């Protein structure tokens, strides 16, 4: 994303609507200084404000982040890409939750068995329940810790994949924007 290009685009759209920086700031709940920082390319709107800014300027979020108006074809391609990313992310999240739930359930079962074995607290010549309860408790805690570590690693991997997807999307849009600019000249 090109901050300067986005800033110029915000300024251009604001001026087309005959709004001052203060009027736009009042509408979206920021200071006129924030608007000035955006328009001069020093900062971008906070992520929580992107949708509000785009709506106030009557453009899509994709257009705001690209710093230019997109044609219908570009918007449709972007929408399909985002929908696919969201669908993939949802499917992966469901798989991760199922895997995590299975591990935690197994961990819980081992811990409960350890507690039961410990409560029975009688010894047998064939089987020592104190040792068994220690093994069960250790196994339950171990499986639980492994499940937590897997969740953390999965989240890191998922974040990395999403960042790569976003980077690829930005590169594709930049290429398209450059070809669009070259055709305009």
C-alpha cells in the first residue's frame, strides 16, 4: 500500500464532496490533524476506521486501500479472492478446533482416570494404582500441554499463511494498478 497515493486519494475524494478536513473528521470521529496526516501520506487511517472512512467517501475498502477507484472487474476479482481467503480460513479454523478438542478431551480423560485411581487408593499385588495414577496424570497434563503448543503453532502458521496471501493479493493489485496507469497514459 502506498500511503502517499492513499492520502492523495482521500484528499481528492474529500474535496469532490466539498468537505473540509474538519467536516470529514467530525463525521468519522477523529481530529482534523489525523485527516491532514492521512492526506499528506504520513499515516494511514487506523484499521478500525478503514470501513468508516471508505463509507463516508462513498468508495469500497479495496478502493481506499489501493488509493484509486477500481473497475467492476477488479472489484469482482478482489471480492472473490477475499471470499476464498475467508472460506479457507474458516475451514482451517474448524479443523484446528476439532483437533484441539480431541486432544483436550483425551487429556481430561487421563486426568479424571488419575483422580479416580488415586481415590480408590488400594494396592494390589498385581497392579499398583499409585504408579498408575501418576502415569495417567502425567499423560493427561502432557497431552494438554502438547495440545496447547500445537494450537499456538497452528495460529502462527495460520497468521503466516494469511500474511503471504495478503502480500500476494497486494502484489497482484499493484501489478494491475501499474498496468492500468500505463494504459491511461
